[in-house]
């Protein structure tokens, strides 16, 4: 198996008494025409060994579900334009600090829920509470992201929702290939597990720690799927 780590990343990581190997798998450029299970079968299955788990970027799941939109397709309203100006600027990505992503959040969660989330966020901010907005908004709003210069086209001109039913998607992929599957939102600033199939849960791999250095990469690597293997 000639799968190499991405530039600046290590192939393996030590976690406690164990060593986990992360094999990034290159895929074709995913679009809404793709079925994510078929993508895994085409690019990943041939490399798998017993007890491996597959970790998939939430971005390609969302794209395959038609939940990524060119900026020209999104029409931000007045509310989106106003609210986006008050969002904390996180170094890990645009998040909702753009009228286009805020508009997607409003469409996904509903205007009044976003208003409530924004209001409670403002009220609790003096007390040092962070993340109130996303907890109240729900609906996987924290997985919404906007265009990034380092993302391959058309992602550099698009905004996306989080994947729909990531838990269900992870389980469906597992049932089609008989290997554990995790769907994650990861960057250089943190890891969020959105979906975890039964076998992946049973394996008890410390996924957040294993992906703490973001071995998938975020630029032109085109490796949105990683095979994780426990080195004996």
C-alpha cells in the first residue's frame, strides 16, 4: 500500500500506549453527482485491512448531498447581512462571519431560532460563555462554512451547509462495506465528530486526538478520506 502522508504531516501518531497510522486516500473531485458510499468503494476499500476504520471529511458528504452552493446562488437578506457582522472571527475558517453563510444558517435553522441564538449569545458573552449561539441554533449550524482560498474549485467560490443526517450516512456506509466509519469536521484548530457508525464506536479509537494535527490537509491534497489503522 503506497499511501503517503500529506506534506508537513506525519503518517502515524502516538496516543497513550498505542500508535495509530493515518493513510490519506486521494479521490476524484467530489460533486453532487456522487454517491458517497460508491466513492468509498471506488477509492478506499482496496486498501482496507481487518479492524481499520474509515474517517471521512464532512465537506465531501455535504457536497455529495447537494448542500454546497456557489455564492451567486445564495441571496443574503438584510438580517443575514446584519447578524454576520457580530460573529466572532475564528482563525479556523469563515464560519458564519459572512452574509452568505449566515443566510444558509437562517434557511437551515429558521429565522427566529437564529434570532434567539444571537440574543442569548449576546446576553451570555459578558460571562465568558462561548459557543452559546451554536448550541441554541442546533441543526449542525457549526458545520456551515464559506469559501477558502486554499480550497479546490469550486469550493473556493462556494458556501456549504453541514451534511444531512451524518450519523445515518456513517451507518449506511458501514453496512455497505462492513468497516467502521466516522464523519468529522476537522481543521488545524479542532475536530468535531458528526457521525459514528456502530463498528467505529465499538473500536473506541480516540478520533479527536488521532486527527488533532489535521492529517487530511485542507488545500489541494484532495485526500478527504483517511484510513486509520492501529499498529500492533
